């Protein structure tokens, strides 16, 4: 069992990194965030973002978990740019 820590992903903000951390921790994966304060200062994208770090042995499982959550979000995505005909009628054609 390796205790080596590796960077799994970088996020532009602390909020996004914290969401990913919560998802992984709920699945029993230990997570650390590096450069967390940088994300709060809105400098994250300029300096590489907030880094999500996991044990090397958890990389494959953590990657799969985050990928499945991403797929779920894409499947449930709603295009707010288009309105149904029913919504148009209710809004008076606005």
C-alpha cells in the first residue's frame, strides 16, 4: 500500500475543488487541497488553480467517481436558452 500523494486534478476555484473533495470523501477517499487560499483570491487560474491531491492507490477510483458525476451533470443539463412553446404562451410571447 503506497502512501505517495499525487495531484489528481486542478480547479480554478476553491468552491469547485471543495465540491470534488466532498464527493470523494463521501466515497471514502482521503483528499487534500493545495493552494486553497489562492482560489479564494481569484488568482487560481493564473497560478494553476487549486490542486486536488489523493493517494496514488486511489487515483483510478477517484477519477472514475468524478467522471461519473460529470456525466450525470451533462445528462441532466438544461439549456436555458430555449423556451418551450407552452412557456412562450404563458409568457405572452415575450
